[in-house]
C-alpha cells in the first residue's frame, strides 16, 4: 500500500496461497491491513484533534464517547 501524498510505502506483505483459496485469503489480507493501519490512523486522528479545536463541542463529545 502506497501513501498517495508522499509515495512512501505504508504497508506490504506477501501471501503465498493457491489460487483456489483466493476467497479464503481475502479476509486474511483485510485483517492484516486493519491490524497494521488502525494504530496509525488512531494516532493521526489524535494529533489532528489536538491541533484543531472542534466547532461543535457536542459533536466532539459524542465522537470521544464513541
């Protein structure tokens, strides 16, 4: 997976499976991507919320609660 802005590599992994197992491989790939990227997205979102104050504090409280 490549970051669009910088062109840098964000995630890469090799999955060696027979083509007959392609539908079984899709959930494995999805889980691997989420496991790798979720912490990065959480960190980036935390930084973004610290940098810019929310306009509607009700929405902000609900987002934090969620």
